[in-house]
C-alpha cells in the first residue's frame, strides 16, 4: 500500500459533472474528490482486504442471529428502542435481503485490517467508489486493475432482490447534495436491473391510514431510505413503517449492526479476532489508549481519543445521548501527513470493492477527501 | 479482474453514457439483423424461429426495460411519444419505452441472439443488454416500426493478433 502523487486530469471537474453527474466533488468550497493522489496495492493486499471483509460480514450476520435469539437483554445492551424489537426479529426471520454496507478499516498494508466501525444502515461515498474512481482509472491506466466491482454487483443484487413489479421509491432528506447523489446513483442501478423506480424526499412521504403514498398518490410498495432506522422509528410515521406495510431497504435487522455498541458485542463473540479491535460498553473496560464513540453517531461526530482518562483529541457534534462504546485505539496509517481509512463495501453481503478517504486529522469526518486507488 | 467490466449510467450524467472497458465484447453477433416484428423476420428466416425470437424479446423487454414513475422522465431518455403506459401489479401506472423491434442473430450457431431495440431521444436505435447500451443503428425521420426505417450502424472492426507472435515462436514466456 503506497501513496502516489498524480497529475489531475486537466478537465476533470467538467468531465465528472457532465459525463458522470457527479455534483459533490467539492463540499463547502473544499476539495472532496481528490485526484492529486492515489493509492496502489499489491494483489495480495487486495486479497487480504477482500477476505477480511467477507469474514467481518459473516461475523456480523452471526451477531444479528445471536442478538435476536437472546432478545430483550441483547436489545437493551444495544440501546435499541423497544418499539423496534418485533420488526427487527420479524425481518430477520423472514429472511429479508440487504443491499449494502461499508466496513471502515484501519490498514497499513502490513498488519491485518482492523474494523473501526460498520456503516450497515446508511453508508455513503458509494458513487465515488463505484463510478468516479473507476472512470478515473479508465482515463489514466485502463489496463490496471481496481478492487471495485460495486456497480455490477449492485445491478445484480437488485435483480435478485425479489421485488417483482413493486414500485420502489428512493428517498433521502431534501436538498442534501451528497445523500441525494447517493440515492440517485442507487436508483440508476435499480433501473438498469429493470425495476420500477421513483424518487421522493423523506419529508414528502405520505400515509393514508393504510399505505405510504408518494406525491402522485401512488403506493410506496418498497422504500429505499438513506435515513437512519433509529431516527425513523422515533418519528410520527415510525409505527407504520414498523408494521411491515412497506418493504424497507435496508431491512430493520440492520439496526443491530448500525449502532456502535455492536462493536463490543462482536468482540465478546470473537475475542482477539485479528480483524477486530478490543471494545467494551464500560468506561474502563479497555486499557490504554482508546477511542470513545457514541453508540449512535455519524460522520465522525462526538468521538474522543482517550489515554488514561485524558482527552487527547475530540470532535464536536450532536450525538452521545444513548451512551458510548470504548474501542482500543488503532493507529490510522499516515501517508505524507494524510490519515487514510479504507471503506470496504459489501453488496448483498459479499465483498465488492474499496474506497479510500483521507483526512489530515486522525478522526475521519465528512470533510475528508476521497482518493482513488488501483492494484497490480 | 476485480474491477467492473463496464460502468454505464442510465439516469445520471450524459444520456445513454456507455463507458465500456476494453475487454468488452458482448455486443450483437456479426449476422444480427433488426426486425420490427416476426412478420418482417419471416421474409428471411423460418416462421417458428421468428415467432420464438419475437416472443423472447417481448419477455426481455417486460422484465428488463427501464421503468419510470413519471412520463416526463421516460421521455427525457427516449424522446416525446416513445413511451407507453403500463399498469403495475399494485394498481398504479408507470411508463416504459416503446418496444421498437428486436435484433436477432447468431443463426448459424446454437445460441440464438435476441435483444429488444428502443429508440432514444436522438433517434438512435439502442439495445439494452445486461445494463449496457449499444447503439445498433438509427431510425429514419419517418416514424414507424419497420425495417425500412432502420439504418444499421457501421460495424466496428476490431483487428486482433497484433501481439503474441513472439510467444507463438519461442514458446514459454515465464522464466
């Protein structure tokens, strides 16, 4: 794993906007898509990342089964609201399919990849990984390989999803460029799989007393929501969603994995696993340098790096009300002063590719930069 | 290979953008011809094959053609008047491009090739295969679903065998 400086394509902004519809390459005036650099891997390193990702996904699925069979006690430890328990168990027992997830890994090319966290419910940075970095490599070195078959696997996953002719609505919060771009891309892949699709802002979803409805009055028979389950269940229409009247993607059972308390339960299930970091729900449960993460958090909010009770570094945010998980500190490898975290994608529960985000800070946030990769 | 062979976008970016990787060779076979329907086909091939191809293309069309909740979105891709309404199982309606006919080929080989053909907003005849868009020709200004209005695209000639002579001559490459 190496970092290289690269000359950006002279017309890259115009090209990605016009030909790919990539609208969020620059966020709040700062570069987000960054092709002034790239990472290279060896085939053996890619194989290791792929194997670790598949292993982590299988452990995660085992954990869901374990939590559901334990019931109340496990749900309480995960701080999952009681109102959602039946829907979680029901969706798992019915074998509801899942589309995607992103494992964030600390990896330096030498030591085994370690799981920082699993974005199981609402992962983004998908379009950049699936399309933009693929297009970048085809422009520069089409003969080189990349760990990225995300696009093909998404289309395949939609074909196998069992939605039939159901009218599938893709939903995100209104006026959010990055989330909107991510659901537009997912909708694009579903259309290519022959599904009947539509787009609706999460705020515009209607309820007629029996069914969810879009703005044209059509029934929302299936819903892809880029909006956290833990928020949906607490909101006014949450109970209708939990009733199962609409098929929801990701399925309700992803709530077991989308909260960071699951990191502690994974460690209990597979202590000392080479791809896991020690994690505990108890302050003081982990010795030495560690990260304190809110059980429900996004984009790196409210994370503290601790050493013996001393705060070394922290980020602000609105999260933390449900408590925290304490995770042994993982050195995020630094390349020329850039901390690189690997986002490893699973599509239909199979490893499908990676995207790399760099940050000058050791805590990756939504202001990090996406940097492409290849391997040989 | 761990990268996607091709990444085509249906909705985002340029219309019918096809970014085909270089090892992509799943286009129509060389003998593929366009027919608007089984009757046109029967002037050249046997009736049974033609009816079977037309039926298979219709099924592919229903299963795989892009479907839109709004007519405007469909017409943005396929042009005004080129979309039709269908009823969904749930009782609502949706839109999909009109089936303009089909490509049929590989008549000498065992695997007969059938793919539905659509007209895009520029009048191109496009085939959708496994998420890839192929421009297989164009439709004349006079609208109508007949072979007479169809102009096949110039075939892409791909020369091969420019590398490998040394390996053929010296045998083993590895050391």
